[in-house]
């Protein structure tokens, strides 16, 4: 604008107009606050912000009394308080425009959008979200916004250098990733059936996902190809989550790890593609019960806590082994922890690299060992309770993608 001093006033005027137009169209004619009221409220807030804090406080008190009297007159026909709260917020947005016109303009767009999406938001909250999903969302919010800030963000010497803040952050990250997988299943629908369930389940535990798909393949032989495809997709989720953990804990490891990650993921996708090309079409009914189970809860909090506990245990044991046998022993100990959980073991290796306990090469070797030992668990899970074809196919793919991962590690180092 030619005159920068006019920008705050333009932002205040625009905010009042935007919110006022939405309220004018949404409210009944007898509503006490319409387009002009919101424009004047925003401009009044901008004026009061120049006059000082006392003027703004008096203005807010006056508008609070006005909105209360308006609500008292119309509460029989319109018992909601949305318009009244929006009017008070518009006063504050007008005041904010004097200090940060960009923030004020952006906030006014958000407010108008929320007001206009009334039907969509109400329908989503009442008809789409389940009670378990609401509870999980509150639990995730509490874990991220309440517990995480309270934990000390420093290494604790008597716990072998563990950082409780980092451990809990990883648990929150795991819950978030699981929730995103759950959301993908909900949004894309049941037509993808087992494939989506396998991908989402891999964010929790690829081994457990393969075991469950093996059992389903035994119970429903006609869906064996679909179950195998879902089981193999869980490997892709494993690699996505592992990459996210490494990027969070020790980003410097990621460039050297990318070739191995890329080859592993490409191998898993090729195996899935071969099944899609030569296998049967997916049966929606085969994945129905899995999707219904996935819809119950976006994430398993005990799984996340177990993940953090395993990570802490691996760090403690590996630190003890390192003091006894040196760094090489710690690499082996971390790799063997992959039998239980490849994510936790890999996160431990990345944490050791961040602490300076492992070199970059040692950390990548530990991650490779963890994935290799975890692949043995996956092979055992594939044979447990399934037909021989499922177990053999899964074993062949596990051997292939682990070989590709080691090839990628070798290529990144030489």
C-alpha cells in the first residue's frame, strides 16, 4: 500500500467485513449482530488499541454487556452463543490488526471458515468420530501438550544418558504416525480392504501385522493373495517410520541411510506389485473385519509406551555392554534388540550416534542388524498358522529386501 499506516486499518476493516458477511448470511433476520455490527466492532478494537490498554478493556466490557443483553433477548429462538463470542473475538482481532495486521487477517479467515463450516463440523463430530477416536485424540493431545513440556529435556547421567523428553517425544511420534495410518483407512474407505489395513498396521508392528494376516490366510484360503499383499505392505510402513525416527533423532544419519531405505522400500513395492499383477482381485469382505477393528481406536497407547520402554531398555543394556565389551559389543546388542522391535532398536542406534557413542558407520550397522533380526521374527510370524505358500513367499521377500538394504548400506559407504 502507498501509505503503510493504512494497512492495520485495512486489515481491521477486512476482518470485520469477512466475519460480518458470514454471520449476516447464517443468522436469522432478528439477530442482534449483523454485518455492520461486526465491521464496527473490528474498527472499534483497532481504535481502542491505539488509545491504550484501559480503552481496550473498557471496550471489551461494553461489548460483553451488549452481547449478553442481545443473547438474553434472543435465547428463546437462538440458544447458541456462537455469534456473541464471534463479536467479542472480532473486537480483539481489530485490536491485533494495529500490531500484526497479517496475523489479524489470517485469524479472521480462520474464524470465518470455522463459522461457515458449522454443518460439516457438527456432522463430523457427531456422526463420523467414534467415542474411541475422541478419547484417543484427547489422549494424544495430553501426551503432546501436557506431559511432553513437563519432562526435562536433558541427559540423565545416572540413566546412562537417557533423555526422558526425547523418549516421550518418540512415543508421541509413534502415536501420531499410527493415527495418520488410521485416518488413511477412514478417509479412503473399505474398498482398499486388507491392503490399507496392512499398511496402517505396519506403523504399529509389522511382525504383528504379518502374523495376523497369516492367520487370516489360513482361515480364508481364497483371500491368501490379498493377505500376503497386506503383510508385505507392512514392511513399507516399517521403513517410513524408521526413516522418520532417524530424521528426528539424528538427521545427519539420513543421507547415508537413504540408499538402503530406498532399495528396501523399492523391493517391498516390487513384491506387492507382482502380487497385484498375478494375484486375485481384493475381496472387500476379507478386509471388513480388519477395517472395523482399525476404526475402533486410532492408536494403541500401551504399544507406544512399550516402544519407549524397549528403547530405554535397549539404551541401558547397550550402554552396559559397551562399557564391558566396547562399542562393537553395543552394536551387536542393539542389533539383537531388533528381534523384539526394529523401530526401538533403530531409534536406539540413532540416539547413540547423536550422543557420540556410535560413529555413523556403527549406527547404520546396528540398524541393519536390527532389521535383519526383525526379519527373522517376521519370517517366523509368516509361517505361524498359515499355509506353506504364504510363509515361503513372505520369507523370500524378507530375504530379498534385507539383502537390498545391506546393498544400499554398502553403496553409501563405498
